[in-house]
């Protein structure tokens, strides 16, 4: 996928580049617009640099809670903000397209509401962060245990299989 903000040719690249001057090098932004841009940039940065390895749920939830992105985008991206790793290769899969769209919608949201450039920001996107989740190695559902574990139903299934295997070993047919 060539037309990305990361490559410097996203859909609203000129506006994005101009507006991101509002985002401080670190810490919260002084304006609401700045904090929204910080949030969408965090998602893009984590996709292209860390394969979604960080907890970026605060950035996504902040944009969703502020009405910048719709629930469809939120639903596609959410698992990757909470611990699911990106296994694609940046050729325009659903996650990459969705994150590019988040950046575009954030920029458009600000262009449509120039008052956000002045409105003082009173919160951090990190206030919106959820706890990381763990995903089952077998079925990719949410798992309760630690990293690399299985969800309860897969765990039960695996135990059943092991039990059946042990019966077969201990009770040969011939
Ligand atoms: Zn499972």
C-alpha cells in the first residue's frame, strides 16, 4: 500500500503534516485538536513500527469517545490495540486500511471544526486506556490466562484429547 501517511502521501497528507505541528514531542497536547492528532498518530506509529505491540487502546478509545471515528473502525482495530499482534505485510489489509482511515477521519474532523484548534485540552488519551487482553493460541478468542495460553473452551478440548490419547496408549486394541 503506497498511499499512506507513513510514506508521506496519505489522503489528506498536507493538512495532516500542517496540523501535527500542534502535537508536542511528548506529553498531552494543549488543544483538543492536538490531542486527537496525537491519538491517530500513535495508532499509525504502532502499526508501522511495532506491529501493534503496544497497548494503544487509549488512543483508539479517545477518538471513538470523541465521536471522531465510527464503531465499524473501532471494532476492526480494537483487538490490535489490546494485545493482538499485526501479522500482515502492509499491502492494504483491513487493519492497515482502517488505521489510514482513522488518520483521514481525524484530520477531516478537525478541518470541519476549526474551533478544536483553540479549545483547551483537559485530558490525556491515556485516560481512556483499557487493560491488555490475551488471545487464545488456538482460536484467537480472548483468553483469561497469561501470554501464550488458551481460552477455557480450547483448554478443555486439549485436555479431553490428551485423555483420549492416554486411553489409547494404555489400552491397545490388539
Ligand atoms: Zn480458544
